[in-house]
């Protein structure tokens, strides 16, 4: 099928389907979605969650305390937002059950560039997936069930057509009342249409924004008289009225109010009756207009706090269901956000040196975290990312301790994802001869932008501190490892030798036995064995070597039992891999002449250098980046 045929088929599948009122009621008998509320339909569009047992994943188990969490495929691209999404789904679930949430405004509260608008767009998009039924010709797409009286018709509808009484609201629009009079009370003359909500056509989905405070009035929500129709109809006639307000368009669907609390309070009043009583008044004194939909709003925290602190707004505040949408506070999830943004740009095909996105994510996450007491903020960032620091930072606290000390507002301030992506754009375009990104250019651009943004002195010093104290030193360590890995041809073999020797020494140390070196014949007592072990442990900063030795030996013994008595691979156990790499990379002086791009003294050195460059490009660097990063690394090492 060609793209044009697909387009036409998709268009045809969403065209109106017309039924008589009797046919509609027969559909209701077997299909509850024919009379479902907007919340129920949106819940159906969101779909069932995937249950994730976090206890099976070491990183997730530390982040979510081994709990079973729900992940919704329809929000799969919203990284690090599990909590906010769960609250949003809870809101729709409770509203669908007819609980208090159905009378409340869903309010997304969060900092700029935190993803509120993206969440709102996704919800509006999901709203389009499930069709609904409306009276044909109704300017507000009202439900056919509004034609019936709950007291007189409710029992019959429930008994004969399986429609629960709570769906019979008994409120017709002024337009429907006029048509009913024209039909002489014969409701069978009303026709019913099956419609798909549409953002483009403003069918059951609408968006409104605050206008100028001096001239904005409630007509943006409730509509106004159409002066062109006054020649034919009196001013209070429904046919003279333009049902053009956002509440009119969003009936049986979803209305989004952008930056809601920037609007004057008088403009917001129709929202109170629309949510609480299911109707609102027009501007022309007609009868009340029914509303059965969802109102969703979002704004920044400063606007919410200003509104909240005004005591005259208490009635409104009580009708708001707040979902906090903080910035992402997990480095690995922040990286996924950047990757998603890059995928939607031409930069997706441009080279990005390893650790560039990770470094930017670390910087932005650090800016969002609250400084912990008696602990290191870099360690806190790593704990939030689900890392285990038991052996490297004994002062690191648990995730829950950090969260309890930080309070509920953590993540509501800091560097926005939008700002971070602008930084990334500058980094990719930093070199006029190559569109590519690398961490050295990233650090330069970050420092430049921090100076230009004119932050407060406190914020400026804090951000520069993150760069100098954490980001740059960690990258020097990372790049050293990258270079050493590319330099060592027998990297794996070297690592395995260190691993095997460590396990042998640790085993003899635990058993308190002397060890005879099979190559030299030297005998090492327990003290000498311990000194050999410390040569490996100290570069890695192991704080409790006794426990660490027991843990590694126990791991190896278990692994041998499943591996025909052979030692496992040196990099199969994360903690030990880190320790060995620290040992391997503690001395890098001998590789500086090889990685340098200066003329080489011998053919052998030139060959080693060429092999080094080749292996670096295989690791994801361009040749130009290898040169830049190697020269930067040599400069840094010589200055230390």
C-alpha cells in the first residue's frame, strides 16, 4: 500500500459514523466505551502498564527499593518521570471510577523545560485514539445520554441498556433544548454520530492560553454571541451564540490551559462550575451549558506560589490535583533525553565522543540536587543513579536518606534540559571544520555559557565548582582509562592476570597460609600477601579491604562451581573490574610518548602510535578528536 493509500485509509477510518438514537442505545448495551467518560477513554488509550520487578536489576533495585513498578509503553520516551506519570495515571483512574478527581483540575507543576508541555501534548495525542458518541450537529459534541432525565429514565436505561445511572446527567445544552422543541418532544429525531477527538479540528480537544490581563474575558472559555447571526435571531437564542470557547470545544474530551495562573482570576471562574457541577454559564444569559471532560493546566512554580499565597483563591486551590514534574535527577535517564533530542535533529549522524552526553548529564543533574549534609553531592548523584558506593565512599547515604533530607522540592530548580540541549548544539558546532562533539569542547562551552548567563554569584560559583571539582577530574580519569585501554594491546590478558593473582593472594590471606610463588619460588607470609593485595586495592580507594577480599573470594568460588573450576573473566564482577582498571591505569607516564602526535623517534614508536589511533577510532572517536583529546590529556598530566 502506498503512502497516499495509507493516508486515505487512515482518513476514512476516522470519518463520522451516523446512527439513530435507538441504534446508539443498542451499542451501549454491549459496549461500555460507547458511554464512557473522557477519563475512562483516556485511561484506555494509555493502556495497561508493563510490570517491572526491580529486584531483578541491581541498578533499579537500588533506585526503587526492590519494588514492583509500572511502566507505561505510551510514555516510554519520558525518561526518569516514573513518579509523575504514575500520579497522572492515578488521577485518570480515580476520575474514571467517579471519585473526587473527576471534579478536579489536573495541574502539572514544574520548572521551565522540565517536560510539562510534552506530557500535555502526549495526553492530547492519546485522547485522539478512542472515539466517542455525540448528538449530531451539537456545537459542543454533547453526549446523547444528556437527553434523558436521570430520575424518570435512569432506571429504564440501566435495566434495558446496562447504562449505569451515574452516566445520566440530565442536562441538555440550550442548542439541544431548542432542537427538542422543534421536534415536538420526539427525541428519536435526534441523530447520533461516532467521532474521533481531533486536535486539528478541535473536536473534544482544545487549548487555551492567558491573554492580556486588561482585555481578556471569559469568552475564551465559554464562547460569545456571533454578531452576524443577530439579524436572524435574538441575542439570547442558542443559534445566535458562537460556541467557540475552549470548554465548548473540549466537552467529552480534554482541555489544556497553558500557564493557567497567569490569567486573571475572573477568567478562571467558569472552570469552577465546569468541574464541580458539570456545567457553566454563557455570556448571554442562556441556560447552563453541560461540560463532561478533563481540564488540564500547567505552569511554573513561581506562578503557583503567587496564586496559592492569595487567600481569596482558596476555593480554587481546593479543586486542583497537583502533579509535580521535577527535572530528571538520574544521569542515565538524562542521557536518554539528550539521545532522543539528537535523534530528532541532523546532529544524530554527527560523531559524539564517548562520555560527552554523560558528562553533560552529570553537570545538569548536579545543578538540580540539593546539597546533602555530611556527604558528597557527587556521591549523591551516583546513588540517585542506582550505583553502589559501599566500597568507594563509606560516607554515602541511602537513596531514602538523601531524599528525606532534601525535601519535596528537590529537582524543581537547576539547569533545564532545554538549556543543556542548547549547550550541546554549540558543542557540536564548536569546530568549524568538523560537526562533532567531545568533552573538552563541552567543558569550554559550559564555562563560557555560565559566565554569559549572569547567574547570581552563589549559583555561578556553585556551577563552576561542579566543573572544576567533579566534572574535569573525573573526565581526566575516564580519558586516561580510554587511552590506556587503546594503548594496551593485551588489555584483557593483562586484566585477567591481575584478577587471577588477586584471587590467589586473597584466598591464601583468608586461610592464613603462606604462599609460594611458582615462578620465583619466593615464600610470602600473611603480612607480605596483604601488602601485595594493598597494591591493587589502594589505587581503587577500597575502604574496607578485609570485607572486600572475602566478598571477591566467595564470588569466585561460586563462579568456579558453575564454570568447571575455572576462574571467571576479570571484568565479570563490576566491583573487581573497577579495582583492576584503577590499578592498570594508576601509572600512565610510559604511554605519553606513544599517544603524542609529535614526530616519532623510531618506526616502532610510529607503529605503536598508529595502532593506538586506530583503536581509539574503533572506540568511537574521530581522528581529529583523538588528536585533540590526547594533546589535552598530555597537557593536563604534565601540569599536575
